[in-house]
C-alpha cells in the first residue's frame, strides 16, 4: 500500500457535511469580507490559545510581517532568527525593512540556541523570533529572560504548533505576539491560505486590525499605510468547524509519534526529542541519518513518501547568499539540512499505515547498513 506524506483531503472528507454546510452558510449570508465568521473565529481561537486577542490575516507570512510592522520594527533594526526554519520567517523580517540576524540552532531540538542569542544582540536588535519547529515548542523561559534584560520583543512563529503546550499552557499567549499559519497542511489548516496573530497586548492588536485593512479602523479613514491581508470569511468558517476537532487530531498524531519512537528505538536513526516543559503536537516527525538521500530512495521504492525539512538553510538560499555566509559543513543547521528526513504523519494516517512506515524504515536501514535490526514490539 502506497503511503502519501500527508493527505489533506481526508480532513475534509471526515467533516464533509459540516464543512459543506458552513460554506453554504457564508454564501447565504451575503457578507464575504470581515464578517461574523471571522469575528467568531477570532474570539474562539483566542480563547483556545489562552490569549486576549486573535486577529485573522491573509496567511502566515503576513502574520509575521504585520507583527513586525505593528511593533514598528523596520529599516536600521535587527531581528534574531534561527538558521533552520522555513524561509518565511526570514522573508518577513526582510520585507519589514529590518535585517535578519542568524543564530545557530541547538542540534538536539533544532530550535534557536538560547546560549548563542546574547552574543548576537547589538544596539540595533529589536526582537527575537523563535520558531516552534515541527510542532515542538521552544523553551521560552530563558529566551524571555534575555528579552527582558535587553528590552527586546519576542515574536513567536507558531505556524507548526497549533494546540501545543509549554509548561501546561497552550502556545499563543506567552510572548508579545504569536504568529500562525492556517495553510492546508498545518495541524489546523484551512482549505486555502489563512493566518492569525494572537496577543495579550490590546494596543498592538488594535494596530494590527488596522494594518490588515488598509490601515483603517473605519471605511475611507486610513491612519497607517496598511495592506490588504484579511482572513477570508469562508476560510474562517472552515477553521471554526475544524477547531473543535484539533485536540483529537493532535492526539492521533501523538499516538503515531509514540509508535515511531518505540518502533525505531533500536536503529541508528537520530530520533526527535521534545523540549523540556513542552508538549509537542508532532506537526512533523523528523528523523536524521547520514545516508538520508539513500534512505529516502529506499522508502520511496516501498511506497513511503517522505519530505526533507529543510534541504537548504536560509543563509544558503540565493535570496540571501549575497549578504550572509553559508553555514559551515559541521554546523548544526548544515547537518540538519543534510540529514533531516520527515516521515509521514497526520491525523488520518492510521496506525496500520504507521506500522508499515516503521517496518519499511527498518528494512531500508538493514539494506543500507548490512545488519539485522531487532524490532521492538509496537502497539
């Protein structure tokens, strides 16, 4: 049986009747931009995240960019970003006019290395953007302490962490601003683009509401040079339908991750590790192996689709190669780029398919290494 990396259509099929009805509800309302669905979703999502406010925007990139603009971060400023992340984190800083300053990652967690942040801070530094990579929350406490000491903002990139917990509290209200993507493949995904920002700062929230809507709080009265980045009414309705299922879908992901961790424990793979005080929602299950490309090829022959997150660090991308040094061959970000491989995981994968992934991975490793691997008993 071929196993795709992620089948996003299955989420729709599970909720087909409810989603079809919510779309019809929006169509029948005659209100298609910044109407009741967006307002209700903002209220429901803020409550879910434990934040005072949520502001729906067009996509996850816009969430980051508008967060920076609302904080008045721009030309002449620096923002600390991890060397290993999807490039949107970097691009938002660039498009704000500020300069992204790379901070190397901790190889164990693949998060920004808190021990290296202090050395990267200069008089131009205005903010730190930690990324809750792969659904595993960053250890925020030491990062917040550094930010307070240097009077910096913390803007979380939570695009992969819907429903994740840090120290018993859901991600969404710990820092100054928290940015979300609702791209279809996310743990909470729309059927198109969408994004949001959560915050406990009412002044920043009000400013972001204006910025997303041409800088206006009322029609034809523009206080800022804003943009058009408004969460769509239909997407908001779909997200409202999916939100009550999110915890259950995350539980399914955790069950698959537990099976992978158990079934692959006796192998030469480097398996993912959760951050201290964090409860991951396993947006991705990322393993590491020195023969990553060959492993991926063997899995593909067994019908297992895998993806590399991420094959090229931002500093080595053409968009940034002119202004930054590419990471050294033995740097954590380069090691991850060369060794990371993401196995299929999602709420609709099913445990039998997950067992097949484990068996195929063990078989591929035996082929690569010429040795028999004793399989763990898995549930």
